[in-house]
């Protein structure tokens, strides 16, 4: 296990470890500070939990029941590897009086199986299929935190944020789509102190890797008729999947492909020049050189000219979010939104697309008023300073940490420096379109 138990000797008695951790937890929840001995991964999770408005006496809520749960599980990609999870972990869970649990990318539990008596105990804290165990809903816990940080996590006893979960120990690892790298959910083993050994984390991590390998075998090869796939959200350099190749694009080539995918009718050289360069001194020769390099990279046939256009429909993750928003599938749109569109780009047209997409999703989330979706947005790098989102969250989840964060943002806005930062953040909205 790479994360050591900070400030605790290796031979520390488990009961003493629990006592010290409970003492640290009480200090944090009463004073807002994280004392030793607390591992960094846990301390950071506690802070995120507090900012999300989770209270130490909270409880998980069941979001999916009966037919809704069954239909959702049947369609979820992880249903294809449940037989593998049961084969690798079922006997271990039953014999050790543990539970095997699988959650989706939102921390909702899809399956909870294992020792009968242990399941009955877990039922009392709503560790059941259909319940939301995301970090923003119930604080620090292995499946929710593993999804939040996208890496394997072990949570021991009093490291859990909610008190009623502190008798338990759990270890979880995220499972990724082998084609896109997107987090599909997490696989978890939950039980008593017997799981506190570092080997538990290694075991569940190996199971997650085996599941990803199985998904790769089960996934049909990407058909040629599916067309090219462009990933540009949350990354400065887009990735294009084309004819089985993964092509990492430069920033300028990323911008060009995003714009051309948004304009299937094509763009003239002047339109593309205006869309890409705020500096009017840039000449058409510069643009033609970039397009020539891009054509060589893509190979013959995909990039045509007069006007510049793509000869095949390119599906981008940005258009997926837009399409889901247009059809009212807000949760699916939020799940597909992995970050701002080419966040480092200053190309005028890309800035407008980025703001339109983020603004549309943000407006829909605020109007919908779902506290969990709002909390998920508010605790992202792009939402942590968003005053209107925090106001909306405070209206539906008025916990002390949420109100405190809102007050801090409002105070910052009043201060001169805060007003300057707000103007800088809003400056991109003032750019005039040229396409």
C-alpha cells in the first residue's frame, strides 16, 4: 500500500488506531482542522465532504428502486463483468463475512452481495442497491472516494466521515471503459477489521484490472461506420480515434478539428482564420501551413478544402453533452461532461463554444435544483468559485459548510480583488463572434 498511516507506528494496536482516528475525526468535525494521525488521502476527502455539506450524522439515500434499478443495472456496462466479480470475490466475501459491492460513476450502488448477516447489518445504514454512496452525498467511503479521485482507496473504520459507517472497513478500485478511459464505477469489498490489511487494496485493484481486461475482450471492435471520435473536454490536447488509431493532436489541430466538427458544412479560410486567431496580423499562409500538417497527420481523405470541411461525421464528446442537454437527459449530460472544452485555448470561437456548453449545463443544473448534481458541479475545479451554483446549492441543501462557502464567495465578490477576478472570469463572455 503506497499511502502510509501518517504518525502511527507500524505495530500500533488496531483498537488504538481506531481511538486516535476517532479523536482526529471529532476534532475535524468540531473545529474544521485535520490533526494527525490522518492519511493525506483521507484528510483531503474529509475536506471535500465538509465542503459538500455532509454531516457526520448523515445517512445515504436510496435513489433507484425496483423496476428503475433493474432497468438501469441491465443497461450498465458493469453488468457484463458481474459474473467475473462474483467468481473472483464471491467466495472471499462470503467466507470472510464481507460484502461485494459495485457502484456506478455517480457512486450509486448497483449490486451488494455477500454474507447474509453482514448484509443485514449493512441494510441498517442503507448500504443497499440503489443507494447513493458518492463522496458528496455521504462523505469519505471507499467506493465513493475511489470514483471521486479515480484511484484505488482503502478506508479504515473512523476514517469514514459519517459516524454510523465507522465500524466498517472497505477497499475499492475504479473500473474504466477500456476504449475511452472513462470511469464506469468502482468495485468494493466491505466488512470488518479483517479488511484493514494492505493486501485487501491490492486484491480489489487486481479485480478491477481483470474486469477492464474482460470488458476489452467483450467490446466489439470499433466499426468503421461509427466514424471518427474526438475527445476534447477537460483536456488541452484533444484525442482523435480514427481507423483504430489514437491520435493525440496539438492544441491548434485540436481547435481546428473541434470547429470543423461543429460546422459540417465547412468554413472558408477567412472564417477559420477569424475563429482561431484573435491577432489580426496572423496571415492566411500560417493557417494553410497548419492545415497541411493536420492533413498529413490524419491521412488522405478526411480533411477537404474549398471550403475546409471534414468528409466524415466526427462525433465529439462536446456534441454528446449538447445532444443530451437538448433532449433533457440532464444526469447523462452531467456524467458526460468531463471538463471545459479545450480549457487552455484562447481561440475566439473555441472560447465561445466552451462558455456556451458550460453555461448551458450549469443553467440546467441550477434550474433543475437536484442537490447531488449541484454538489457534484460545485466541487469541481470549474465550479468551486461559481457563486450562482453555490447559491442554488444552499437553497436546496442549506448545511453549515455550504452556507459558509457561499458566504466566503460573496465576501470575495465584494472585495476589490474579488471583483477583479470576477471580471477576468467573465471577460470571455464579452468577445464578439466572427463565425
